[in-house]
C-alpha cells in the first residue's frame, strides 16, 4: 500500500489483484479510512496455490486536513485508489516576499 501526497490530495493505492470490486468495502469513521475486503479461492483443483485467500482489513488514519465528504475510490487493473482531497481553507498558503514600495524602507524597519 502506498500513500503519496500532493498539494491537493492524499492518494491511497492498494494492490488487490484478483479481488472483485464487489468484495471491497471502504469507509471513513472517526478520522480513519478502513479498507476491507475478501479474496475468494476459486473452486478448482490446484497443483500449487500461493495467493492469499481470505478477508483483509487495513486502517489508515487520515489527517484533519482531508475533506471527508469528497473522498472517492476507484479500481482499475487490480489497484484500488482512494482519493483523499485536502480542504482548501487548510492548505498551506504561500506568501510572496516583495520589495518595499517606499525606497526609504530598504535600510531597515521604519
């Protein structure tokens, strides 16, 4: 599981090959993203079986900066991606440093 961060969001990426979307459940409760699901073993005769089969649960604490109402998830190519957008009012604001408009102020604090 990876959780990269950008200025706009956190992105939870979980590799779940062979897990059907209908067997994956995501929820948010008390500041925690909960990813649960189940990989079922096919009813076949195997000579060798090395994949994990059964249920799983991962809990990821989410920062207060996340807008929980806008969390979205999708699954493609065996990877589940959960987007956790940041609240705009809590994003860091850059403050530009400018030259003073009054040249007399350049010598120090006036």
